[in-house]
C-alpha cells in the first residue's frame, strides 16, 4: 500500500513492543513526531540514533500501531502527547477515575486504548478535526470507534510527512 503524503504533519503515535520475550512483549510507548517513518526507525535503532531513552532500554522491535494527527499546530499535538503519557497528572484527565490504573490482567495496549478513547471524547480534543490513522489494522478491532466524536475520521495505512524547504516556500 502506498503511503499518503502530508505537509505540516504533527502526530502523536502509539508504539507496541513486538519482542517475543514475555517481560517486554506488548509494552507501549506514546510519542510525538513530524515524520512517522523516520521516528519508528529511530526507535528501533536506539537512543544513539535519536530513539527515545525509554524504548532504548527495552529490547525491540517496536511497531507503530496508530497515529492521531491533523492537530492545528505543534503545541496542540505536544499537549495531547503529554496528557496521553501522563493521565494521572494531566489536569484534563486526572479526574477520570476509569483511566487512572491499569486493570488486573489488562494488557498495556488495552490500557492505552482506554486512555485514548477518553481523551478523544473530552475537550479540548473533542473539538479538533483529528484523524485516527491505523498503521496496523489488526489492532483496530479492539478500538471502540463508536465512542469517537462524529467529525473525527478513522483512516488506514501509512503516512509520509513531506517537509518544505525554504526555497519551496
């Protein structure tokens, strides 16, 4: 499948660890990117190549499962990322009891889905024209898409960021 090419891309992604080791399999990581292809390569190559310290400490490979994108500007995406990573301290999420703890026997992935679903349904994010892009469709069946605001789109497939150089502007 050909990747969709986008300008001015700001996305928040969810990675899943695909390591066969029971200790690390299924761990998740949330991050921000302007270039999804470059970012997943960095995570899988390690901290020395621009990957996050967290994913460098856990043996991969890491797989990008989904990206939430079409934030109006970078700061909106970074705020979304921070809240997604820190639901217990985010002023927008800390009052939502249902997402404050991972349930017994719940996978890391399912827990992150619960957080994401809640986030997309509350302000300010529920007012943004966000798109939820599934890179790995196998995970989509676990996502409660019926709880999304009606104006948010669900898309499938890879996305490639295109950056304009100064001469193109």
